[in-house]
C-alpha cells in the first residue's frame, strides 16, 4: 500500500462495456497510478494518487480518449432521466425505420429510394454513430486496447462509404441500388444503440444491492437541542449529523447513524444489516445501527460514529471493493477480450479476400457480397459478452449475499469458497453462543437447591467472567432472602463471601473443593464453612440451526471439523450431538494454525472463528470466515463476515451463493465463447446480413447479463 496516497473515485460517463473499462484502466496505469479499478457498471474509476495536483491532468486524459468525467451532483441529477444513449437511440430510430421500409417494401423508383434522399435520411444516423462509436473507438485505439466500438464503427462506416462510392460511380436507377447500403449503415448503428440501452438497464439491475444499501443512508434525523432553556427538535440532513449529537427517533423512523440508546424501549428491524428477519428489542445502554428501522416505540440516542465510519458505510465500501477483486476464472476472459478486436478485424479482412478472390458468385457483384460478409463478421462479433460474463455475476452474487447479511471480500473469495472441501469450526462463540446454561445442580449436606441458586446468583454478580454473566442472566428471576458481605473475587480460583450469620462461602472451580472431593468433573463447586454443599454442571448453548448446517454441508460433500482449545470430553460430546466428522481438542493457537496449514495442502479449507486466538488460522485457511461479533483482528483477516452470528445457516447460504455464482460465471463464459465461435463463421459464409448480425450481437450481451440477473432470485440448493 502506497504511503500518504489518497484514494480517488471519479464518476465516468460513456462506458459501454468492460472493454471501455479496460481502456481507461490502461490509460491510468500508464500514468503510474496504483490500485486502479474501473467499473463500467457503476461508472466509477478508483485509484491511489500521491500528488493531488496531478488530478486535473488525469481527468483531462480520460476525457481525451472519448469519455467524460462528471461530478457526483451531475450523476444524481441525471438519475431517473433518459441517458444520452437512450436519447440517441430514439433519435436514430425513425430515420432507420424509414430507410429499412423503403429498402424492403417500396419500388426502386419510389422517391424514398432516391440515393440522395437516402443519403440525407442516413446522414443524421451516421453522425450519431460517429459521436457514439467513432469517438470511443478512436479513444480505445489511443490506449492500445481496441474496444467493441472499433468493430461497430468500421462496419457502419464501410457500408456508408461504400454507398457513397456507389452513388458517384453508378447513375443508372436500377444498377445503383446494388451499391446502396445506407439502410445497413443505419440499422447497424440503431440496433447496437438498442442493445446498449437494454444492456445498460440490465446491468443496472446487477448493482441494485449497492443502490439499496446507499439509499438506506439517505435519511434525515431529529436533533435535540436546548434553546432558551427548552428542548427543541430540529430536522437535519444525514451528512450534518455529528458525533455526540442527541437524536430523537420515533416509530417508523430510520436510525440515521450508529450510537447508544440514552432512553426508551423499542423494537428494531435490523434485517437490512444482519439478514435477521426477527425484530430486536432494545433499551437504554444498548447500541443501535444506522440504517435500521424502529418498528415500535421511541428512543433518544447519542450519535457515536457518523459519515463514512458507520457500520452501513463500511458495508457499502466493502461491497464495492469486493467487486474489484477478480476471480481467477475471469483472467481467461480478460486475456481473450484484450486481443479479440484485432483478431476479428483480421478475420473480417480474410473473409473479404476469400470471398472476393476464391468464391464464384455466379454473376453477382463480388465486391458487394465480399464487403457485406466482411461487415457482418465485424458487427456480429462480441467481446462485450466475454467482458460482461464474470463481473455481472460477481456483482449479483456479492449483492445477494450482502442483503442476507453476508459480506464477501471479493470475487476470488466467491470462487474459492465454491470449491471448499473442508470447513473447520472453532467451538466457543462460533458453534456455541458462549452463553452457559445450568445443566444440573447436585446438593450435599442438607443444602437446598433454592438456597444454592440464590447464593450463586448473588455472588456471581460480582464477577466479570463470561460464565458468571451467563449464570446471573439465567437466575435473574430468583427470589432473594439474604444479603452477603466481604465479597471478594480471586482470579483463577473463585469468589469468597460471608452471609448474614457469618458463614464462610466459597464458589469456584475444582480448586476450592479439591480437599473435599476427588471428583473434578463439575464446572462449579460451592463450599460453605469448609463443607461441599453443591456442584453445578454447565453446558455451552449451541447456536440456532447448527445441526442443520452440519447436515447440509454433508449433503454437499463438505467435511466438518471441530477445532478447539477446550477439553476433549466437551469437544467430543458437542461433535456427537451435531454429527461433526472430525474433532481436534485442546489445541493451542500455533497448533491450530499448523493443522489448518496441513488441511489446506490436502484440500481447499475454510476456517470459521471469532477470537484473537483464531486469527492465525483464519489467515492460513483458503477462506477465513468471521462472525460480526468477533474481534477486529479476526474480521480484518477474514474473507467472509457473517453479520447474523446467531444463526449458523447463514454460512450455508454463503456457500450456496458462492457455488451458484461460479456456475453462473461458467454459463456466461460458455455462452460468450460459443456465440462467437458459431456466429463469426455463419457471417463469413454470407448466411447473415449485417443488420441481423448487429441485432444478434446486442442480444448476446443481454443474454449474458440476463443470466446473471437470474441469480438474484434463483432458488439455491
């Protein structure tokens, strides 16, 4: 990472396909910029820039190759309006229809078939073609990465120029029409514009997840302030909210930023952030997330993180960055797309030469037929379909995952996770909740169970140990009949206290009762006046749907492995309940990492963990998976983050989305390659006119994008 470099995001108008994005990328890389990524779907170019004084020259460079850098305000103003490409399509359509109908339906001596009238009708369409495709084609040639517009412009220009030459050379009313192809030039331009319009609308649907997440940020908030000693509510914009601001949120309101509830009890829908469909109850002292909605109740909250630091803003940024990360399978498509246009031009020239010099057209004009076939080869070839195959599927896959509360850091992660053969689980906090439940209480020496429960509840309140917190939470409704004094906690041992009658009480691990019993199999021991009065057996609560997850993974041929630092008996008992295949217990962090390393060498392996001790293993795994309540270190190292950490079936959802995204990419690439392999020879043999070739080319892009969009609602299994 370059030190002191600023991440720049430019809004770029005029990109039609991934070839355009590749051209801009190469232009920026030639200027020595790092971390360059250009996304034709969102119209954004991002890169790292050390010297901000060079920004204007970079913008001028992009503009000089046929594109236009605009500001975000312009982009917002254009949202919902007809795009430039739509306006150009609707402008050219009537001219093209007139030419097409005149060519197909009317007599040669009809006024619309007069060559000069046809030239006048075709000229506006051709000018639009020069503006739309000619400028872009020239710009792409400057970058050294010729795009699809080169093929379209050469094809339409060849038909237009050939028609003008025919007008000049031939004057006979019947002969001249063998050399007029104004309708072909117009049809190519208009049909490709139509394809671009449909493609742009379709591609927009692949980025709906980002737009929906971004829309959640666009909100207002009611800020509480004091004026003349009275509280006043003032509505302010999201961007004006500052850390420390006191906000009032009522039923139906969207929480604008992250913060802490100061007062009030509410029911909040957090599904858009966590994927959890069940509303969550929250009260004073608890945290709330910006973008979530208050379904019932009202609250006052203190804003803590605002702007780009909120959870929602970071999720949006992570999803955007994820789309920049290319899966390995895309590299093949990129390599072919980079050389595709020059190869097609060579094939087109070869087609003309073979048809002109070696094929007998039985009296037909060899020049005319050869040119038409060469043009058909140009306009039917489609590098865009190959360029669209992977990024559109990745956008939809990552977007669908984000809406389910699954953050995936990149297209390569989707590809790798789809191929996983082993999934390794940490135990506490991952498979289990970390909340301990009392499984069994055994009393001795005439003690009663209620007495023991009260004693344990009151004393454990003075401990910050996770087990103590779980016990206090479980016993919170116990009736209290006595008080205790001199309460002290000794780390690693337990708690000591005195009751109202002066009895000495000890609660803790086996160490407090080692001289009283030989049994060390219990979790907690309670000693009163040096006599054992009770033992408690606790069990860690298993997370929702953990067993179902393991069963589903088995059906997919994935081996489940439990890897924990906990003792052997507990780990094997848990594995037995859930049906986990392999167990590795009592493992230190270094041993965990060594085991993951060994597994990765045998098969692609994912690791699911949540703590600092899991960090080395997450980094070593093929795919590291972290939970949203994990440590920051674990989240940074993981490639997948599960926002709903309570329901483990979300992991299965992530695996299925990855699997079907990879299937969609393969389907798209197959279609793109097969289309070109079949279509180019058909055009070269003269079995397809240039106009139908242009239509077929446009449809090939739409089919690829449509298949990607299908992933949004496809049933996963």
